[in-house]
C-alpha cells in the first residue's frame, strides 16, 4: 500500500456523510485535507476537530460546486497553501428523487448542476495542473443508480450515469499519463440525502425499497476510496461498486 501522507486532497461535499467520512480517513492517514462545501459552519467545525485529532493540515473553504468561479478559487487557494492538488474527491451531490409526472423541473436542474456540472468544474480546475506536475488522482462519486434505474430515479440516475461516462472517458484519455481516475458507485448509504426528497409518493416508495436492508456506513465508502488512493503507482483502480448486504 502506498502512503498518502503529505499529499493534498480536496473533498467536495465535505460537510456531512461520505465527504465527512473521507476527510476523517485521509486526515488520519496524514494527508493535507481541504474541506469544500456550502455550509461554512459545518466544515469549519470539522476542520477544527480534525486539526485537534491528527497531525494533518486542514483547510475549510466555502464552495458552491455549481459555480465554476468558486471551484477555480477553491483550487487556487489550495495551491497557495500547499503547492499543488494531488487528489480530488468529486463527492458533492444531491439525490432529489421524484416521479417525472410530478414535474419537479427545478429539482431536475439542481441535480444536473450539482451532480454533473460540479464534477466537470472540479476536473477542469485540477486536471491541467496534475498533468503538468505528472501526478494526480481524481475520484468521482457516482452511484449504483448510475448502473440501474428505478421508478422515480430517472433524472438522478441520468446524472449518475453521466458521472460514470465521464469517468470512463477520463480513464481512456488519461491512460498514458500519470493521472489516475477512479469511479466509486455506492449503494444505499446512511446519509442525509434521503431526507432531501420532497416528493411524498417517493418518500413512501423509498422506505419500502430499503425494508430489510441495512444501509452502508459512510466510513465503508471512505475505506474503499482510500484503498484506491493507496495503490502503487502502476495500479489504477477504475471502478468500485459497493452495495449493502440484504438483511431480509
């Protein structure tokens, strides 16, 4: 296993859930961690906690990934603090499941902006620098919904299929470079995302679907990401699918 001690990692969506768990894991392994999210109070609190618990350097930078300028500024501030970006975890995402007939167009747009454009803005902001330095690892968080579609997930799945397609294209384009690409597709994870669903029909459906299934913990996803990051330079882990075991 390769050490990531001293490497600099940006984590988007770091204020809770998978992003928070990844931040804890990477900080515990000695990486410099940059927490990016809209909720300034959450990431600053987390940064203080991590700095008090580990020897890693931690920055909290308020960021809206739907803003190209915000993401560019995030990367600029990271480079000013640490010199370069070694790792980007494109984790920020929203899961606003709804039935198409209910016409929640604003939520469709929000998922496209966060789940697709947010990832693209991250890639845009770090890839040239990684290629110039001859090192780097980009981790995109897709979903099992990027492999399968269920009633109410049409738009969400479309965004996560897009993340997978982007990851696959990056893998091919960057295969002859030192920059590695990993696509992570989690199944059901215990996070706050389901609480953001406003379609009441879907809320009931979602509860039924998870009946008998114990969701994964965010730390399970963090461990999978660390596995990919800590492989030797000649190993490129392109795709990881993580599902909970059905307890029914």
